[in-house]
């Protein structure tokens, strides 16, 4: 926002900070519990940041909506209404994410199991910080706006007689608006208007409802069939760069040697006197017997 009062830079920064705190808490707890840290876990912060910022936008949107409806309401009632509307959405999102990743801990791959444990725990912490830390930041930001304070310096800004003759740039930076008027709450967002006036009535049409149910039924059938066909495993080609020599190697290996079955390797776990001819003959005899 151009208004120096309605600008929410610190609010957005605290939303990102909330996700960072969730990552730190999750990683600290898992490392304290002895869960191995693998390279794939390094991707978890990006997932947490995406969900945390999404939750932040939901909270801010609900707060703005509540403050527009009740301009004279107390902070307690505004926060209560914000949580009543936003917390349900945030809770459902968190539950589905946590469930998905904790189901992933059943896999046979230790690296995937570690990744799912770290990420699932981080989602839990992200929810806790959004419901506690970020809610408190919303209240502090609201009090700053109500006090007509600058977003950066937190100094009170007013439209005085001497400022009324100041330049537009000065008014925009130091007063809150170029029009030399105190900052006012904004109207309803165009996206909210679109969903309320057009998308909502379209989706609630009875024929559209029937179509949605049929589409969801088809999706559900396809999902159940897919679960019966899924096969756990890993293609080593996916671990290499597309231009790597590993790709044609595995292609040729599968093309020319897949009919012979998997490779069998024999590992001798104790020290062996390879210089002794009788030992070498015993090893060769063992290999022949295995063949």
C-alpha cells in the first residue's frame, strides 16, 4: 500500500518469520530426538514457507473483513471473529498436510521417512505459531493503525495546517495519503466481490452441484484404482541430471541385461590373506558353487 499507515510490510515479514520459527522448532526437536537429517530434508523449509504464507493471507483477509464490518468493535471481538472464520480453514489445511506427511513415514525408505517426519512436525509448529504469534502481531499492527502511526518509525502522523500545504510526496510518505486526508480503511477487494457475486451463485446452482458430485465421484473411483496399482520403489534415473552419462547407462543395462535378473554380490566381511593360494582357490570355489 502507498499509505504509510496502512502499509503492512512488518505484518508480512512477521508472517514469514512465523514460518521460519516453525522450521527451526521442527528441526531442533527432530535433531534432539535423534532423527537423521538427510539432504532431502533441506527442501522442507520451502514447503513450510508456502503453507505459512497462505495461512498468513487467510488470517489477514479475515481480519480486514471483520474490521470493515465492525469499525468500532474492540480488539478482543475483532480477533475472536477473525479466528472464528480463519482458524477453521487453517486447521483443515494443516490437518490434511500433517496426515499426508505422517502417512509417508510408513515407507521403507529411511530418507523419505526422515523427510516426512521433519516436514510433518514443521506443519504442526507452523499451525501453532500462526494461531498464537501471528495473531498477536495482527493486534499490535491494528493498534498501530488505530493510533495513526507510521509503519516504519511508529511515530504518530496527523494532517496539520502546516502539512496541508506540503508536497504530494511528503504527504504520501509522512502523512498517509497524497490527498492530504487521514488514512481510511479500504473497501472490499475485487476478488472477494467476484467470488461473492459471480462464482458463489454459479457453484450453488443445482445443476452445477450435480455435476460437481459426479466429477468428484469419478475422481474418487480413479483415486481408489490408482492406490491399488501404485508400486513402491525408486528409479535411479530420477536421481541424476538429464544430461548425465548415468541415464544411458541404466537404459542400456535394462535393455541388454534385465533378462538375467538382479546382480548377486558376495561380500567377505573379515580380513583375508589373498597372497595365500589355498585361500584364493577357496574363494573361487565358493563363487563357482554360488553360480
